[in-house]
């Protein structure tokens, strides 16, 4: 689950334009973010790049219609990105999103499962409104 602090008015077209060109990989690094994400999850390069694209869409939704819940694979990408603290907090949250997006872990149990399942259904609805049909996988 996301926790967004101090949500400003959002220009959705400008926000998506910025997110689309946001480079999550450090091109000067020999072991880039996408390589690490693929290795840790045993994903192909192609699938990993798709997950990163979906992660950007999730971050967009965090800004325009919180609260939202990510898919499991997008959540894996988000967890890893938060380890890259400077890029996550400064480059993404501060410079592009203009808000702090915190990760709120589940407290566990049946009630939380139901809460997040319902929230994920709403997330898919919001996703469809902005991006069309979500990927089947």
C-alpha cells in the first residue's frame, strides 16, 4: 500500500511525460538496476523492462489517485528501488513526482488481505482509465 504525503495538484500529462523518460538504470554502472531486478527475481531482460514500465505507471497512479496497491512484481521493483535511496527519494519522489511516497507494509491477517485485494481492484480500475487494459501477467 502507498502512503502519499502532501499531495499537490497534478498535471497528469506532464507527470507521465517525466516518468516515461525517467532512467532507472545508471548507464555508467556495470551492474544496473534492471540487471539486479532480473537476477533477484529470475526474470528475463524483456520481462524486467516491462515490470519497470509498469512500476512507472504505478508511481503515476500513486500521484493521481491514491491509495493504490501494486502487483506483486511491481512491488518487487518498488522494494528494490527504495534501496537506491538517493535516486528514489531525490530523483524520483522530489524531482519528478513532487511528493514523498512511502511504502506501507501489510499488518497481516484476513482483514488486511481483503483490504488490499479490494484496493488492488480499484487500482486496476484506475489503471484502465489512464493506460487501458492491464497486462494479463
